[in-house]
């Protein structure tokens, strides 16, 4: 119950942020073109804002992709181990993903701390960069938590795109 | 020993069914640790630098524009238009199918979306009109892949980013090969279905269909026309495409509500969330490999063994065809473009031309087992067995291979609009 509530909350949070960021991305990029056509000069800051908005979209999109089982995964080795191992493999798969995201979040956090200490600024916007960079460790940490939940209780794990197609085609196997 | 351990780790991760981001992330971290300065944090720094480029913005914007168009009624409008235009030609419905796929691909930018949108509507129509089932399945699966080479193509954008090649030029270069493939498929459709006649021209129906489909047809004209005339950059044209698609679907066609737009954005975010973090890590690995002069050394080593562009082209084509069977197109481009690009360039193959060859090779992978994405989608939407779909695609596979050879050995087809 707690897992389900937390996952739903996480999902709403990530989808809400990505929607807002996408709206900002589209608006600033189009405004740049439109204003250039009207006044002859574009918005010099629009691309940098667009880049940061895109960073929010794709980083929190990492969690959205996890929640929908949409991550890219080469599947050629899927049948190399016995099918009876599948429940065990599922937990291992989720545990490794969770651990990877956690380690990436830690390394990214250290980089953000360095950027903060050096007070690195965006040349175009003249604001400090670290709040935007901080999106990387936060997104990876949230994704790590999500996959930890899937490891603990795989029933919350979404079916992947291929599994959904297989179900629709009545399990017609490859 | 240190170098030999890396492939073992990678294979182990594949066996443990890890996502590409984990495999690539671990491989990159291992490379930094074992062969670089040992500072793993540099992956994040390089990934950040990679993401901090405005050229990447064309990817989310083109995917969003394509998804908006796909969720509206664009597919049905294009089909009506193509059917009205091809009615008196032998095999008219088959031709309409291929042309609808080509036109819709230019709007959606995705092979899978094209197959889903056009296939759902055209498959029953082809069967009801008496076309053989194998032709109907094969033509839809094959023509569905046209979206991969017809601009705006996401694989071409990925190739442009990984090899620092102009995306605008790649888009323009995609037009010729797309026309070759479409022409070859159309010729086969006419020869195979010469006895099928749908009826005569109905001029008022043509006019009505044209009126209904004109907004969809204008989309590729705005994008490509804007890029070709130098009016827009690729990123700017993507932003224009999004706003245009919203205006057309919500205000002109009135076939989309605002709440559906929210769903479409979520759907797009899901795609981007699976693609972009991998892209960032792949670019980080690319920086590392370039710093370590790996591609340069690979080129020197291969140059001693390959002495002419023909054998280089044949070898690369064969290699990519095998890779296309096993790995999805996005992953293959992210990993292989920076490695194979320098080899091809050292043999005098134009970077733009090589990008088209690479994408066309991997496009064929959509129709080949075990990974063939269009085969899997066709199984689902046409409710057919895997081998039935595979057999249906064989003639089209041969046609696409012929197209690939033509485009590979006649660079002018890709480059004539650029030069």
C-alpha cells in the first residue's frame, strides 16, 4: 500500500514537472523564431532556457520511462538462461538498475557540489548553473528509489513494451 | 586482462537483462577507471557538457510534433487523399498504402507510429478489396519503415549529433534515398497487383480529400522548405512543427482536446526519458574514446587491411545488417556511429552519405528477426503469427536491400540536393 502510494505520488510529480518543462521549452523556442520574424532580432537567451527546460524533461523523463517499462534494452540474450529463473532474474534486474542509479546519483551529486563551490555561471543567462545541474542527481535518486520498490515487490513493476505486444498477440512467441 | 574483462562484464549485464543505460554506464565507468584518469565524475561532467547543446532540442520537439500529428486524424486524411489520387491505377489501393506510409512518415518521423497509424486503417481495406494477405502485411511493414529515412528522422538527428554532421544536410540527403525506396516499393506493388482496379477518377472526391488533407501535406513542406531555403535551422523548424501541429489538430481539424495533448506530452516524455540519458552517457563515452584516440587507432589498423572504398562499404553494410537484427536503431547509432564513421570517412565516403547508409541498414533491421520491431507490432495489430509476418516481408526485404545497394554505390542520390 505504501509502495503503491509512493509510486503514484512520484509518477504525478515527475509527469507534472516534465509537462511544465516541455511547455517552457516549446514556448521559448517558438517565441525566438516568432520574435525574430517580427522584430528582426531573436531572443538570445531562449536556447539556453530551452536547454535547461529540456534537461528537466529528459531527466524526470527517466522516471516516467521506468514507470512505463519503456527503457531501451537489447533482448538478444533473454533466452540464454532457463525460463524458470525469470522471477529471480526480474529482482536482480531491478536491483542492479536501482544500484546503478544510486551510484550515478552520488557521483553526480559530487559534481554538483564542485560546481556550487566554484560558483560556475551560465555565460548567456549569468546565473549559477548548479540548480539546473542538480536535476541529474535528484532524477537518478528518484529512479533508484522506484526500482528499489520494484525489487522489493515486483508486482508493481510495469510490463515492458514487448511484453504488452506479446500479450496483445495472444502470447504468440518469437 | 583489464581490457578482456570489459566484454565479459557487458555480456553478463545483457544476460542479466539490464537496460542499455546500465550497460553503457558501467562500460563507460569501467573505461574511465581502467584506461583513463580514474575519475568517474568525469562521466557526469562530459554528460552535462553533451546535454548542454541546443542542437539536441530538435529531438524532443520533432518527437512531440510527430506524436501530436499521430494522435489526431492525420492518418485517415492522408489515406483518403492517396486513395482518391490512385484509384484508376492498377493496384491503386496498394499504391495508396505505400504513399500514405511515406506521407505520414514525413509528418510523424517514426517508423513504428507510421505502421500503427496507417496499418490499422489500411490492412482491413486491402483485405476487403481482395489483395493477398501476405502482400498487405509485407507492404505495410516495409513502407512503415520509410519514416526512418524520410526527414524529420530521429535516427538521422542522432547520427548528426554523434558524428558532428549537419542535421539539416542529413535531412535533405534523406529525400533522394526515400524516393528510391518508395519508387521500388511502388513498382513491386504495381507488378504484383496489376489486375486490381479500384475504379475511376472522381474529381470531386479528389478535391474534397485534398481540402481535408492539405494541412497535413503542408507540414513536411514547411519543415523541409524552411531548412532547405535556410529560413530555419533544424531546431527552429522543430519548434515551428510543434506549434503548427497543435494549431492544426486542436483549432483547425478539431480532432484533439487539450487533455489528450497532456497525454501526448507524457507519451513523448516517456520516449525521451528512455533515449536521452543513454544519449548523454554515449556522448560522454564518445568524448573519452576520442581523447584516447581509439577511433583514430581503429582507422589506422583497418586501413592496413581494407584498401578500397568498395570493400569498406560492403563490409560496413554487412556488419550493420547483422547489428540491425540484434540491436535497436537508436542504440546502434549511439554506440557505432562514432566508431564506424571515422573508418568510412578515411575511405573517402562522405559523412552525410555514410549517415544515410547507416540509417538505411538499420532500417532493414525493423523487418528482420529476432528484434524486428515492425514484425512485432504487425503481429499485434494484424493478429498474425510471427513466421507469417516474417514470410510476408521477404520480397520487401529484398527490395530494400536493392535500394540500399543503389544508394550505397551511387552517392549522388543522397548528395545531389546538397551539392
